[in-house]
C-alpha cells in the first residue's frame, strides 16, 4: 500500500473534514474522489465541496459548489456536473476574489453539514504560493476547521503554508508526495477545460428574463450605461442567501434593455455581477468592475 492509500484508509475511518491543498497538477482532485469513493463505500454520509473556481469537478466555473455523495455513481463526471448547492464567485481564478471564495466555502460546508453529511472533502485551486496563497488557505482553514489538511507537493514548496496552518490550528497536517502517474495540463488545456465546462452548463435549454437595472449587487452607479454589462457573467440569487445558478446578461440596443440568459428555470430575486465577460465559445475574459463603474 502506498502512502496515499494508507492516508485514505485512515482519513475515512477517523476524520470529518478533509481539506486538500497543492499547486497545479498535484493530484488534489483525484485524491478527493478516492477519499469520497472509499468513504461512501464504508457507509459514511459524504459531501464534495469543490472550491476550485477554474478546473471544476462539480458545477460551472466561477462558482464554489457542493454535491452530496450518496453512492459511488454520484462521483461519475456526469453526475458531478449538477451541484446540490452553489456559491457565486464571478471569476474563474481566485486572484482578486479571496473573500468570495472563502465565504463560499464556509457557506457550502455549512449547507453540507445541515444536509447530514459528516465526511466532507474540500478540493481547492492551485493558488498556494505567495502572500495571497497563504492568506486564502489560512482563512479557508479558519472557516472550515478541518481535522485533516493534506498538502500535495513535488518538493518542499508547501512547507511554509503547512507550517502556518500547523502553528495556528489544531488540525492534523499531512504532507504527501505527488503521485508519479500525475499528468500535467498545459495552460491551453486549462483554458479549454474552463470553456468546455461553461459551454456544457449553458448547453441545457436556456431561459430569458428581462431584468431591471435595480437588481444588481454591487448596485449600478447613477447614469450607468447598461450596454457595458453585455455578456457579463452573473450569479442568480434566490433571495434567501443562496444561489440558483449562473447566467449572463445580454444588452438589446434597439430597446435599450438588459436580458438575463440562464439554464436555471426559476426566476431569480437578484443578481450578483461577476468579473468576467463570456466571449465566443464561452471563453471568460476578465472585467474589473471598478473600471466599469469608474469608481474605486
Ligand atoms: N494517483 C494517480 N494515479 C494516476 N493518475 C493520476 C493520479 N493522480 C492524478 N492523476 C492524473 O493526473 C492528472 C492531474 O490530476 P488531478 O486533476 O487530480 O490534479 P489537480 O491537482 O486536481 O489538478 P488541478 O490543478 O488542475 O486542479 C489527471 O489527469 C489525473 O487523472
Ligand atoms: Mg483539481
């Protein structure tokens, strides 16, 4: 048995919340699924919290997502596409969106626990280096209170971050080497994965609603040119603190009105503005809302 399998066996017997961290292509997602598959086979009530906003396993990009795992079949890629709960981040990268990522993870972990899950696996993005990597992971641990943090590393690159977590929290921290069979992905493949995942989300029957300019968070400044919101990604609020899904805006210049386009069938109560515009083939291009609003 290798060190990964040994850890999986022990985690599934002893732990309740497992946070996986590591740089790009270190095997976080594969190990997350192995943990869940083993745990569900042992009869544990499991949930998968997907905190990676770019390379998604559960639901669309630019969101944090949660899926309850009742059976091994729930871990199949097709099944995982549908999230049981979703939190809108609005960007396909955590940079500049640490607050949205951390609050999203905290919210969805709470939702999973409320739904009866008692073995949570939290998969994360590869942002582990620099000040922002440390701040992001520190506050995720602060909110999640995992009893196991697994750090996947090729060399010693996670040691500063794992040291911080170990000093500030009571969780067990286990560094693991990267599995030799891990296949690295190129920047182009990552971009392609994001586009494909977004396109798949919007491939269902799409619904359209006319939207009033007063429904947004952040609120639009006075005399704002609505045309600037064309193709902007938005999160659909249920008006009760949760999100129904995502959509994008379309500006109809002849009528001067905004429409929301989304596969979500239920009309939203309010919309959160994202920080990406969906271009051709659902490629996400970054937008800085402060520039758009002409404010700080
Ligand atoms: N233990 C393993 N055995 C065989 N292949 C593996 C193993 N772990 C990972 N891989 C392969 O390596 C690739 C990257 O793994 P994975 O997606 O789990 O990494 P990740 O850290 O989640 O990557 P990302 O940074 O994109 O989120 C995948 O193609 C996966 O199938
Ligand atoms: Mg991954």
